[in-house]
C-alpha cells in the first residue's frame, strides 16, 4: 500500500464521517440554551475533538484550527452556571458555519478563501470571550462520571483512544518513517492532553516517553511505534478494567528508549508493568504482525476482520507456549521466526514436524483412537488447518520485512500447497461440531503447560477464510 493510496483512503473516510460530526455539533448548539446539561456539553466537545483530530490526520489545517479553538472555548460550558443566551448561541453557530463552509468546499472540490474564514472566526471567538467575560479565562474542571450520568473516562478510552490505536496500527503497516513520526506526534498530542485533563500520570508518562524516544532515536521509529501501540493498548485495557489512578504503566523498554530523565522523571515513581530487563521481543513483533494482517500486503481482495486478527494472535500464543514448555525456550527467545525457520533457514520439514508434535500434545483420548486414526480425525485436521494458515501468514510477514532472504517465493508456494492439501483432506471428513469449532477457547492444555493468554472469540471465522479462496496466499504483484 503506497503513501498516496493510504492518504486517499484516509481522506475518503474523513469526507464520509465529518458530515455526521458537523450535524452533532449543530444540533447540540441549537438545543444547548434550552437543555444546558453536562452530557450535552460533553457531546459537543467530543464531536469537536474528533473532527479536529480527523482533520489533522488528512492535513486540513483550517478545519483543525477552528475545531480546536471552539473546543477550547466550549469547555467553559461544563460549568452549568454559565448562561447561554441567544447572542452566545449565534456566535457558536457562526463557528459551526465556518466548519460547514470548509467541509462543503472539500466535498464539492471547490476553492474558497480559507484565510477570510479564519479571520472571521477569530473575530467571532473574541466576541464570545467578551460575552463570557471572566468565565472564558476560568479553569473549568471536567465533569465527574456522576455528573455526566456515565463514565466519561471509559467513554473516551473506548472511542477517542481506540481511534488513536487504530491510527497507529494503520501507519505501522505503511513502514514509512515520515508517516509513522507524524502519526505518533499527533496521537501523543491528543493523549497527553487527555492524561493531563483526567490526571492519569501513568498514561501521561507513556506518551511523554514516546515523544522523548522519537527525539532520541529517530532511526528506530518502527520499533517505537510498536512499543507505543503495546503501551497504549495496555493502558486502554487497564482503564476500561477500572484503573482511574494511573491510566496504565510504562514498559521498561519504552522508558529506556526515552533516555531523558527530565522527560520521564515521573516514570521511576510509577510501577513498571513488564520485567525490568526488556519486553520479550516477540510481543512487539506480534503487534507488527497483527498490523500486517490488516494491511493490503496480506489481503488484497478480501477484508481481514479484527476478529480474525484476534484469532491469529491466540494461535501464535498457543504455539509459543508449546515451544516454551516442550523445547524449553526462554520467554525472551519467543518470536515469530521460530514458527518458520530453524538454524537460520526456512524449512518445511521443520514446520511439519513441530506442528505434528504440538497437535499430538493437544490430543486427548476423545480426539481419536490411536495415532493413525487421530491424525485422520476431523478435529485434528481442523486444528492443523488453523495452525498452518497462521504459519503461512507469519512466513509472508517475515518475508515482507526484508530481513529474511531465506523465505523465497518458492518456499511460500510450497507452504501454501501444504496448507491446501490439509484443507482438502479435512473437507473429505465429517464436519466438526459447533463446540469443536471453538477449540482454541476450550482447549485443555497438558498439565505441565501454563495457561495461555488468549482473547476469547465466540465465532469460528478462520476456516471460512480458507474455504472461500482456492487461490489463498498466492504471491502478490
């Protein structure tokens, strides 16, 4: 996926989503004098904030600036003692009209005098400040969850933070340093503001460390992006699980990359969520793999859903657990390479061997009677198909990084044929049951394995990706 294509997709998405945001802004302004509630102000603020971020991502500076200025001023309305009369409403609607003019021009591909609009809106803002008087300079606290009637922090981490996570996932797939840097700067700007507003020192430290890491290691942007994704995702998980004190904890590797004690001075006083030495390299590598799964490099003609992404993640972790406990690998040795390569080379016999051993390790007396019958059972073959497809995807990902010259097109073709042979054999068997389809969620591990960390899914989506495509995984142009 080249830069222009990514930018075109982002711009198209903006034009599709922005009118709805503008509609929300207009409706909230029109009803605010009669229904001046905290929830309505929050809806207005959130729409302005989202529009601001979306415009920034596609380089529409005028829309970004107007939305930003009105977002800052609108915050004062969280204080319900502020009176919103007709004159204030009229000025707010003038700000809306400026946004509407700019967006309409983009939709209709029409040139407008943006400088004149900026000057008009600046005058409108000054009039608003005069109308509001001292209120415009007041330090208004954000509302509590009780005042809003819902958890504002959870709401923002479910929406705004998820949007930032999605942006990082998308930009990682581009492998373009300039885009990665621009994205991380935009994301951290938003996240720092939210961390300060909600007094979440852990979340603040994470984003300050990302900024510092970019400054001190400009040649490691791909690694920093992966670490940013891991840390922000974990912070989101922690907050949605109830953390309102820290808002996440920074990992040791990101803190070390920051390397500026002035910037990350607070890090030492915040619990580190990962082992002090390093993050296992496989974890960050797995994040890049998941981004690859959603990219056009992996699926040109078919959309690869987030549910599929989670399922691939589960299966990789299952394989790692087997390597850890049966091959006695240290956690820091767990990476994607071990699923495809041995002794520095891509080896099909090696892949067939370890997958066979893993499947035998998962077998129970109920799976089949005897080794030969077991290997012909529908469940055994179904699991084999799932694992083979994940290994094939890993091989394509590693080949695309440019660091594994041993993974040549001929090897990928042979691996794809192995996968297709397994699929064809499975299709000759009796269908597995609905319960067996969820094997990854219900699997009983051997007693000497530890529990794997998986994300439950209620559906079997993986095999449908195989049945519908006889040309799955062919080399791409």
